[in-house]
């Protein structure tokens, strides 16, 4: 279908992904709330995971610093998964 509307150079090009600018989308208020939800005391998340396991991930994400073993995209994925789980556990 693309070949009908685009030049061959473009239509035959292999698909590629693109980055999501999460750092531009989230602000300081979001990161403050994220820390409260994931790193506060007496949270249900701590019943399932050791805080020392996920705290460096949350900290690296919130402070825009690199994590030694996880890419920036990997940080986004892990933080969103942790946030989703934390919010779900709050409803239980």
C-alpha cells in the first residue's frame, strides 16, 4: 500500500521504532508524587519486593541520572510497571 503513495526509497525502508520523550512529559510534581507512591513507608509494594531492589530504579528515573545496568528506556518501563502495581495494590 505504501508503494502506491510513496517513493520506493521510503516505501521499501525497513520499519524502525522511535523514542518516547518521557523526560519531557513528566515534571517535578509528577516525580515527587511518584517517589511518595513508590518509596513511602508502609506501602503494599514492600510486601512483594525489597525496597533496596527497586529504590535505585526510582531514584535514577526521578533524578534523571543513569542507572549502571538499565537503559533510560528500561527505567521508564520499570517505573511504569511499579507504579501500576502500586496503584493496583492500593485498591485491594
